[in-house]
């Protein structure tokens, strides 16, 4: 009897899915990248121009997390460079677009630059995704500024805060009302991302976000006000308050935002093509003056501040209605404002030395030489 030796067919390993994070060395991007590197086996590509304060520190921290796993790739570039964007997107199964010009004040000073980054850069990413034919999940972080001044709502005042007089929070049904060049550019990008789902079938998701705060945030007057207030108090620096300080915002922990991204990943078919308001909600709504009190109670330091004229387009009150995202994915915030302050403080305790370091700012030309041990 003829015996035939059986052949064992080795299975070809299935490559890990590729995730691309534009703005991946920034505050939100680095927190999301850290989560993916520690909780999944996904290949993570961070795309960043490294011009923002603190990004080199965040990037070095991601390198330590990734170690020698080969899981992390870094691309230093600008989203206005369509060729580089095309190359980065070509192998991505999921795209997270966090790269932006983020300050209202900067947009007023240079609206062309604001437009080129926020609208032109977003078009580059969308077109690159469309041309691949891969239909990658694409999550875009927009802003509550797309709703404008919200001056059609009656507002009531107390000594420490203002609030909506006849409603609880802002839902996605709120009409768009772009205000300031920043509001216009983010709003236009927001609508392009939403429309690419309808016209081209790309599974996009838009997050219209309120105030996000947490570890790895290098806050300043224009963005990251919770961290900025805390760091200023700890450093005995005076804080500028524009308006009377009774303005109210809802604050969301970046840790909870990361879980919102994970919720979207887990329910991508259900959420594709949707726009969501994402924030801390009514329970995490706080005024600037009330935050000062929270910081004083937590640190024992009384923040010093000065009042200045209100800035154009600043909303008196914004509170997020996140019920749509909760309904479709089950997500909801878990951390309150005190938890958020404590998490920022604990991170500051470990990293406050970098705040006085020149390494907080870095030019793209020198970044390649200074950051080693990663694939570019």
C-alpha cells in the first residue's frame, strides 16, 4: 500500500489592522495611541508635524510604551502635504483625524492659515481615504463652536455661574451657526466628513466635542483651560479670565473620550455616518469661577486671576447632550470634575519638570534628529 506523507500547510499570519492617528502626538492623539498600544495588538501610525507645545514629550512617552514591539510607526509631516497624507493613509484600516489649528484667537489673526489646515488638510485626508477604496473607519473631532454663540437661548445668572433658563443641554439637532474663522473652518470640515459618508460610503463619525481635559495636556489660554488654570495655580501665575467668569462648560475626561472612541470602534456599523455631541454633560458642567474653587479645595492654593473683556463669539453656556451616543453604543462619562483635576495633578507631579524645558517646543526639522528608535 502506497503511503503518502501528509503535508502540513502553515497558515499565513493575518497582519494586524493598521490605525492612523493624525495629530497623534498631541493631547488627545497621544492618549488614544497609548490606549491602543497597551490594550490592542493594532499597528499604530502617529502622524504629526510636531509644532505644538509638549508633543515631543508625548511622543517619547509613546516610544517607551511601544518598546521594541514594532507596533508604533511615526510619520513627521503636515496634513497640508497631500502626497505624504496619501502615503500614510494607503495602508490604514482606521483613521482618527485630530490634527487642527485649534485656537479661535489664532484663526482671527490668520484666517487663511486656519482654513488651509482645518479645511484643506481635512480634504486631503478624506480624498486619500476615498482613493484607497478600502473604506476605512474615519473618526473626526469637531467642536461645539459649530453651534455658534447660542444667543437665542435665555440665560439665567447666579453669583458664580450662568445657565440655560429653560433647557438642559445641546443636542445634535441644534442648528449650525458658524462664528469666528475657527468655527467656520471646523464647521466646514465637519460637514465634509459627514458628507463623505453619504456620497462615497466611507464610514465616518463626527464628534462635536465640548471641553476635554486630562493627563498629557499642556493647556494654555486658548485651549485646555482646565489644565491651564491648575498649572497656573500650582506655579503661582495669574490667570486671565475673559468675561466675568460665570461662563459654563461641561468637562469630559480624556480617559472617557478614549472610551468613546473605543465604543465607536466596537459599533462601527451602527454609528457610521453619524454626528455625535460628546462631552461631560450636565453633571460635569462648571463655571470658570467654580473651577477656581475646586482647584483651591483640591490643592490648598488660591488661584490668582484678572478679568478682561469677553472675547467675540464666546458662548455663555454650553452643556452637552450625549444621549445619542449613549443610545447607540452604551457609552457615558465615568469621571467627574474633581476626578479630572486629580488625574491632571497626578500627571503634573510626574512630569512638571518638562514645563520649564525648551524641549516643549520643537521644530519639524530637528525632530527627526532628536527622536530615535522608531520607524519613519
